C-alpha cells in the first residue's frame, strides 16, 4: 500500500467536493467511501472484505471507521479524523 498515493486520492476527493460546493459537508464519515474505494481498487494488496463501521474488538460501543477483514479477523483498520 502506498500511503502517498492514498493521501493523493483523498486530496483529490476533497478538491472535487470543494469545487462542486460541498466542502461544508466534509466530515469523517464522508471520506470512508473514497478511502475504501482506493484500498479495493488501487491498494496494491488482495482485499477480500472491507467493512465500514465494524465494532471494535477491544472497546465496547466503539466502531472502527474502515476495517480490512481477512477471514474473521481484522488485518488492518483505519480511524479517520478531519481537522477543519
């Protein structure tokens, strides 16, 4: 996985949202979909399952924003934050 390209993909998404007048709607939830799309299509690894808002295995009542799942376990997870 190339983190620079992943960041570039998200930057492209933010720029698109700004140009069409939707930058006011940008929050953590709004970047889950472009991130998941990037990971599945250009992430450079075989992803069999990706889940949004998967329950956290160690913290009750907490969700992981994006989780790459291999078999029944989480192989990688992303917690997203947007600073404005």
